C-alpha cells in the first residue's frame, strides 16, 4: 500500500532546506554589465529572511555560461521572495544581459563534506525526509485579471481556440490544460510530462495560442506587448502561480470531475492558508471515504487556488470539498481568509453557499490524446 509520503509528489511545506539553481547564457560582451547588476541583486537577496547563501559561477568551458546557486532555510521564504513585486523590479537589470535562463529548485535530501559538520545545528536536520515518488507530471498555473465587464468576451475567446500540438520533443509533451475564471480572474492550470520550461516555450510559439493571446490583450488589466520580450517576460513573471503542494489518494475508482476553488487570503496570509489546505488534503488522502482523488494547491502572494479531482458531486461533502473539515480548521481558516462580515461558514447550508461562491467557472478542460 502506498504511504502518505509517497502520495505527496510535490510540497513546499516539508521544512527541508532549498537549493535554487539558475543557469544563464549571457549576450556576448555583457559580462561586466551583468556583474554590476548581480552585485546589486545579491546585496538585496542577502537581506531577505530565510536566505542562507549564494554563489556565482562562470563556466570553465564557455565564458558566456554562468551559474547562480542559492540556499534557503526552506521553500516558503524563497517563494515569497521570488513571487514578490520587489523581486520583479530587482531582476530587471539582468534581463538586458541575458540571452537565456533556466531556474531549477531542489529540496536538500542528503549531504556530505566538511562544511556540513561545521554548519549550525538548526540547519543540519533540515533535510527532505525521503524521496518523493512522482507521477512524472509537472504542474504549473498562470493567473491574470481582465477588465470588469469583459469576462464573457474573454471566456468565449479562451474556450474557442484550437489546441496546440501536445508533443514538444521526444521527452516532453503537454498532458492537460484546465482553464477557470472567478469574477474577472483567469487561472490556467497545465500539466506537463517532462520539461516545463520547454513546454511553456513551445506553447508560446504556436500560432493558435499566439492568436488567442493577442485577442485577449485589449481586455487585460495589466498591459503587455507580446512583441516586446521584456514586456512579455514581466507579464508572465507576474502571472506565474506555482504549485506548492500535490497529493493523490490511493485506489480511487469511478469517473472524476475537476474543480478549482478560489480562496482570497488576508494580506500576508497566502502561504499559511496554502499550508493549512495542504494538511487538510493530506488527511483526506488517508481516508478511504474521501471523495478527493487528488489535490493541487497553487499559491502566489495572497492568491490561493486549489484544484481538485473528485468522485461524485462537489457539493456532496462541502466541508471536505472546501478543505475545512472540523470546527478547529474552520476557525483557523477564519483567521486567514478575507471573507468579509459573513465570516467562515459553519453549517452545511452555509458551506454549500460558500462553496458555490468559491468555485471557479470551468471554461475549458483539455486532455491531450494518448500517444500510440
């Protein structure tokens, strides 16, 4: 039987130290400009809570290839920093120097060496407890808002495009794209087998996707110019909604339906809210009676979206569907959610109403055809 730790294929909440690797390919002759920008960046990062250290390395084979590694006490402080508006502005000077970048993030599982024995005791134990057994799928989402009053027009555009080719290369393919709206907020969740960055770049180049992106441009609250690399980069950096937790239950059978729930967090409470929902879904994965087959939690700042695949109807078990089963959990949610004067629901009737309010409207859900 699969253990709970094996069902959690992704989590930012296990407390382990985080190693971030940034690979860069610089424009010819941009080394000095890049070093000046990096000096400013590293001084900024050094003051960020949770940051431990970083290194800048240059390839001994190709002087245009550089590597920045940083270590963090855990994933949450890094995610809070990298998703902040301060980070977007701080890294802007680097963009003019860099031809290509690739960011990788790893939990520290094992370590050896002299530096380990001299490390502070509180850091020595912050290792990932065991390897995660994933399903080979990388999950990511994008979110943005459109001008109020244009929601129906945008929904029609986003639901009517032709799906791009699922195959990216011999190692990477698109598996599923699910698009939801809540008011004027759009959330596009994607599942990729293989290399997420390669898949995102592949999709961005497809003419059918490009046509849709251009069509919704007039309705976006944040202006962008897809023909300007810097404008497009800033937009999609701000739109990134990372997956911070994924758990799948054991042995769920029957037809599954996909739903997305939007949780407006109080200012500064987004990460804590995502962590609470993750714990709730871990508990649900242990219960054979739970309707939740899988759950993915996406979080950026105070935006929290929970994507669930369920057996049965969403409102059949509203507390479990919302991730607030039990009075203590509901009370904790009350402290984290920006829900107004009505407060967090307690009765089943109130929970059904709250569930309807939180549920995002499904615009399109597309599975890639199985390869023969």
